[in-house]
C-alpha cells in the first residue's frame, strides 16, 4: 500500500516515515511540509492514502482534503491533528476523510487507521469517538435564532460583508444589519471571535 505524508515538523515527519515503513505492506512514496509542496509532489504519483497534519503553514485540513480530492479523487485521506474540538472534526468528516487521529495517540492507532481506510472504513481516535458519542447524548440546545438569523450567522462566519450577505439572501443591507444586531444580542457576544466560539459551542450552525 502506497502512502504519502504531510507535516511541517521534520522530526515528526521522519518519525512517521519510520513507523509506517516498519509495517509490512506499507510503502511511503514521499513527504511534504506544506500544501504547496504537497500538490507539487503529488503530480505523477498515485498514493492510496494521504496522511496529513491538520494545520500547515499555508492551509488547513479542510483545504487539503478539498484540493487533493480534485486531483486524486480515489485517494483516502487521514487527518493527523492535535485539535480535539468536535466542530472541527465534524467539518473534516463532512469532506469525506477516512480517518481522524490525534497526535497524542499511539502509533498503533495510526496503523489501524491506514488499514481501515484501505478497506473503505472510517477510523476515529478513541478520544474523538467518545466526544462525539457524548455530544449525541447531550440535551438539545435551546433554539435562540430564527432560520434566517442562522443563515446570516453562517455567512458572517464565512467573513461575508453585509452587502454580500444581502445579495446572497436577496435582502437589503439594512435588513442584514438588523439580523446581525439581533444575533449578537441573543448570543450575548460583542465581536466575531466570541460569536464563532458561541455558535460552535451551542451548535447554532
């Protein structure tokens, strides 16, 4: 099985290469330290599995998945990350990744994820699986925002301006501003950073 690795920390990258090449049946085709380098080195190669850090100097896990899926649609992607936030995991899983492993996990978890990916399965770090289960069993959050306010909220988080939001939703800029004020008032936040944290923590998206 042919694997390609991406991480901007050379020591960790070298360690991953040794771990994977010690596993019978796995061949590491190459490595990269950035999204740009990854896309350049993937040309002409057909790895079956891509293992990538979530945070790179020139991109994130979401961008990596989207870009590589375009050029290598059959390639499986496993995200290796230090981030345990459930909302980040969910966003990555929506893109169709085959695994999400935490860097604190043992190397055995990574090996299991690789073989699961080849079999067409999705493998999650045990801690991530537990967090997702706990969230499913948590009580439903109180509905604070109207459907329209949720639409505006999503576009605000995408850094759209009032004008752009108005054009997308076919409403006036004044109406957008009214929705914006209501969203901040209802959530008790006063800036975008606080609003984003609140929205994800309370499952408003």
